[in-house]
């Protein structure tokens, strides 16, 4: 594959400066990362999508890495996060964009499609629950047990102390030990993430995504209205934090949804199974039949 140039740009979000990595030309695709990563979460996808004829925009979400980092917790409420993405869509020059999100980026993508349907072309979600389904399932024991860490992250100060202890060993262990496919993150990748999280206020900003939105912010976006955009959900079935029962009832919240399961991948599915994810992404966004049957 021809080498793709990555352009580091700064764009205006919702009253905040966002660092955005851009590549390619064509219809816009915006890739949204999760906790505790940054734009590098999509390194395997950016060149493939650009080569397929898309203009790819990959922001550091607000608070992360090189983007603006407000100190107040309320700055990380979902309505502000989705407004950042609306600003990016407008900046593309296209009336709409394909929106792709993983983890918190996926929750933001679901919420964005609900709040700004006129700005969404196609929607792709990777291992991120729809807020409505999550709030229903987390009341039951299987998902409640998997979500223990969310309650921990809501505590003041202690999560920062625990996650940063011993040179961020807990974060290192997460990237090294939790993926089902070991080696999904190389040492260089992990060091980049640690360097970004160790900037003043960065870890607190990342945790404020939970503190500002659980459960109130999620409930605000857990609407009964259905998402009408064509939607693809890619799901690593070995996710230790998000059970497969979160896929139940997706057709009740998204009118045109397909689910693509990857049985031997876990939460970081785009890093663990990049070739399979890339093929599914390109085929779906270009409107082609996917090579592997949807299930």
C-alpha cells in the first residue's frame, strides 16, 4: 500500500481547540477513540480508509493528548462532547460524515447520531453499548459485575492515584494483559499513551468522562427515538468489561443495524483484529457486501 501522509491539524470544536490527525481525500470519516487512548487508537485504520478514497479525521477527544483540556468536570458532559463532533463535521466541508467510534468514542457516536441525525451518513460502533441498552443491562448481575470499575472511577482522586502508581503500571497492564490477542499493543504504542496521560490534568480529564456522565448524562441520551442511519456494530466477543448481552435489542434503538461479531477478539477489537475490522469498515462504508457473513 502506498504510504499515506498524516497531517496534524488543529480545528475548532465546541469552544475548544482539538488536535486532529487527517489523511486522504474524499467523503469524510471521523474516528473517535475511547478511554484511555488518543488518536493513535486508529493507526491501523487511517491508512486503509484513506487509500479506499475517504478523507479521514481523527481527533484527540477533548482532554486527551494535544487537544484542549478544560479543568471543570462539566466540560466533559455528553452534550459538549457531541457538539465537538458536530463542529468537526461542519469543518469537513461536507454536509454529513461517516462516524466511527470505539469505547467512549462509541458512546459519543451513538449520542451524536441521536442528537444530530442530519450530520450522520453511516454509523459504525466498535465495542460500545448504546446508552439505553447499557442502563437497562447494568441493573442485572452479569453486566453489573463487569462494570465495577465504573463505580471506582467515580470516586474523587483515588482513581488517579491508583492508575498512575508505579509509573502507570495499571494502565500498562491493561494494554499488555487484557486484550484476548496478546501483542495488540506494542511497547512504543503503550509509551505514547502513558506519555499523553501523564500530562498535567490529563488523567483526571479522561476520568471526568465517567464522572460527568454516569449515570445522569447517559440517561439524558438514552432516548426512545430510533437511530435511522445505516449502522454497523463490530463486537469483539471476549470483551471483559462489556458483555454480549449488550447487543440484545439493538434493532429497537437502530432501525438499520447490522452486527459483525469477532469471536476471538476482545474490547480493543480494531487493534486486535485490524485486518478483519478494516475489511468490514471499508465494505460497509463503500456500500459493498461484506466478505464474512454478518451474525
